[in-house]
C-alpha cells in the first residue's frame, strides 16, 4: 500500500542518514587520530637534535689576546674607515668559524649584495634550521650616502655635542662600516645573544676629501637567556669587563648601565635580557685608541658567548621550555621593531636592504595572552632578572 511504501522509504532514509553520519563520524575520528599521531611525533622529535650535538674540544678564536695581530690593526697609515672595513670583514669570518664549530648539520650561507645606487655593499651570513642554531646571522655592511632629514634629526637629538657640530639646515654625506650579529640557538637553555660594532663618519656634502666633520664608534653586546644560569651570565659580563678594563676602567660600568637602559622594553617594564655593554657616539679618545678597544671588545664576544652555547645546547628540554623560549623571543622581536635605533636607521635609509635589517628577528616566536609563570618557577626567575638590574661581575 501507499502507507507501507512511505514507511519503507522513511526506514531507508534513516539507514542512509545513519550510514552517512557514521561515515562522517569515522572520518572525524580518523582525522583526530592523525592529528594525535602527528602531535605525538612532534613531541617525540622535540629535543631529538641533542643526541647529534657534541661540543668541540676547542672553539676557534676565543684567545684573541695572544694571537698575532692582523696587518690592519698595526697599519696606522691607512684611513680609519678602510681599517674598520677590514676589521669587520675579518671579525665576520672569525664569528662564522667559531659558531660553525658547534653546528653539525648546516653551514652559513654567504649572500653578498650591492646597493642599487652603487653606494656600498654587504655580506650577510645566515644559518637557519640547524641543530645547534635555529637561526643565526653575521652581517657586514659598508655603505655611504646622504643623511636623510630623519637620520640627521635623530643624531642631533640624542647627542648635544653632535648637535653643535651638525647644522639642522646643512646636507651631509656619511660612511659607515659595521658588523651585526644575532644568534638564536635551538635549545631553550642556550641564550640568544646580539653584538654590533661600527664606525660612523659624517662629511659636509661633497667634501669628503676634507675629512669627516664628525666620526665615532658605536656598538656593544648583550645576552638574552630564556632561563637563568648565573655562572653563564657572570662569565659573559666578566669577559666583556676584562676587554673594557684593558683600555679604560670606567668603560664597563658606564657601558653596562647604558646597555641596561637602552635594551629595555618600556611598555613591559623589563629589559630585553640580562645586559652586557652598549655605547654610541664614542669619541672621547684618539681614534687609534678607540679602534683598538673596539677590536678587543668585538673579539671578546666570541670568548664570552660561544662557549655558553656549547655548554647548554645538549641539555634535555620539553614543550614547556620550548614554549617559554618562544614567548621570550616575542619580547625580543618587540624591542627590535619598536625601539632599536639600528633598525630604525636602516629602515629610514633610502635603498636599504630590508632582509639584512630584519635579520635579527627570530625564525619563530609566540605571543600568549596574559601569560604569567608560576611564582618561584624557573620562568619566574628569568622575569625577576629582567625586571631589575644586577652587577653580574661579582
């Protein structure tokens, strides 16, 4: 009958619907199992690189004081800009060799570039997705050009002496040679570090042969750990202090305080890391004396930092430590994009190479809403360290 045919149709529809529903549920279950398997695989692989890492018996270029000095160090007849260019190229090679001595799976890729206007060049040495380093960059730039209004204004505002020598209404050319280093290790217990040294010269427009109107050295190095190991932080600071004291015992306390103030995320009321040294517009001595100080300070970074990576890169870690590392990297990126003077100067420079300027940013980072570590946890200890300043040399 019609009634029985309708009932049969309803039954068939229920069966089809149930079958489709079961198929949909089964597909969801399979997808969930795949994701769970993927997550398990990810968790299993986290830290798997540790078994492939081994610290070398020696790290190249950590004994800079007893090495034979290169020719550019001794040859006072060469223009200072040329000697600084030779120094940053040499230091780049030294840094790459020392960092590579810990890395079994990758080598730095060298990317030489030329400015489109022909006013300078750079060499970017980048290592990504390694076993010891998630990302590391050692960049050299040797450029010249005309100071943009914003650059000139920034120079005059930060230094009264500069403002007295550089008129706001004149045009100026500049030359700068510098090396910039940022290292983001893979292991959360191994600290991130930054270093930059440069020589800046300013000339009246079109009058380079008359010599610079103003010239100075700038730079420094600082340490940004995710976890506090006091002996590591003390080693870093003591090594830099030793390099400073060899030239002027007032340098370390001055530059350490300057570093603490400069590398601060004002909006978070915390320093970027546990400090180091930082200075700019340094012209308080004869150029030769300052060049020798910068040579020592630049080379001291290798001895201050690379052994810390060697010491910590094989420590076991889990997802908790990895997530905290990524959160701290997020704070690192905030400073570089909001406050860093070098980043701002680079972005204001016409024809600037953006890839090299933003090299300092980590490969991965994390921003969690209202993340607050447990009181007295290892993560909380790091927060207490960056919310105060300490004398790490004692």
